[in-house]
C-alpha cells in the first residue's frame, strides 16, 4: 500500500496566496510521480488535534512566513509524531529571524551587511544611506522599503508607524544597502548546493510582483560570475545550512555588489514551489524535474523521521 503524503498549504501569514500556489504545485507533482498517495489540505492556524485528524503518513508543509515556516507549525508537527519535510522548530526560528541568520553567517566569516533593529523613536537613520528597511520575520519581499535618501527613509518609517497603529506589530530592521549589483541564489538539497541562479528583474528591485506575478523577470542558471564567487557562495550556503541546522532543503540568497563581491541576504527554509520559484529551477538544472524533487524530499522526511 502506498504511503499517504499530507500536503499542507495556506496558513495565516502574509504569504498565504503564494503558499496556496506552491502547495498545489507540490501536491500535483507528487500525484504525477505516482509513488505516493496525496491528501491536500488548506489550513489557517490549526490546533494539534486538528492536524492529528488529517490523513497522512508523512507531512509536507508548504507554508511560507512566520507561523508556517518560522517554528510555530514545526512545533506542532514535531509533537505530532509524523515525519515531515523541512526544518525542525529551532532551525526554523533561526532561519526566519533575519538578524539571527545574519549573526550565524557572520560567525562563519560569511560577508553580510551591517544591520540594526529599527527603533522608530530614533528619528534619524542609524547608518549612512542607502539602506533597506524590512521586517525581521517575513519573506517574499513583504514590507521591504529601499531608502536611497532622507525622503524615502521618512516614507518607510511612516509606513512602519501606520502598520503599528493599525494593530500589525512586526519587528523591522535597517540594513546597509548593497545596491547596484545583482542577486543570486543557491538552493541546498540534503546538505549539497544546487546550481546557482542569477535573478535579473526587469524593474530595479526583485519585489513580490517580480517574484510571483510578472513574466518579464529573467533567471540565469549557472551564470558567469567573477572568479571564485560561485564556489564561495555554494560553500557558504552549505556551511550556513549546517550551522543553523537546516534539514532537507533551503535556499540561501546573496547580493553581489558593484565589485562582484557576494553578501549574504537571507535563508528560506521552505522556498516557493510556484512556476517562478528558484529552488525547483535549480533542481531542474541539476537534472531533477518537479515530481522527482518532491518525491526526493518526502523520501528524506521518511529517512530522517523526527531527528
């Protein structure tokens, strides 16, 4: 009898719509592969008893954001006793926290831009412009503001203040801007780096629209990079995944400055699985189509159990 994979999508976070597309893609890929039966369930913020009642021998939680990817759901899954794809709770929390993941990178000697937690009471920007203001615990460029001058800094601070007044209380950080270069990403599958992908948005910033809705963003697998940079970022991605304790998969993003030097940006422990998503693209460049990738990840979860 085939094992049943419980594929979860949705969640309560800002990236819910992306998760719905990603999770449907994973469910369809597993169904196409034929090795497993699939039970696809859309969730919000379930209780442990609700999760336990959902049919499945293995769980593939394709959620993005603080609850679905940042430890809350992983706590429930770990207590539930079934194997699941992705990080355990502790690693999920570190990776979702951009400040904590930057500290982990710095401890390994991986180049990363200086950053501060945003304190709205400070008024003036705590470091020279340009800077990037962004939530500490979000992904998909949600809530990101690029500030090249004082006017843009004021707009960003006002947007954060308006969020707080509306009841949405997110911690924000201010990061020194690494502008003028390009963005590259390294998928890590079972501890090994996948081919590098360079992202070439048609607009100046690889924002939410460019990631998920626009069709004019270009992606370059195995791009030409300055000597040594490819090996540097792949080694850094693998080392950072080990330091944080990532299981099964992650995607590590870097910015290249004008001199071609890579700067660590963030770790995503449950990357997107949409038609625009980078980890499936990198896996394809390594010879793994989408069904093969999905089945391999389920196999890793079964192999590792709850370790």
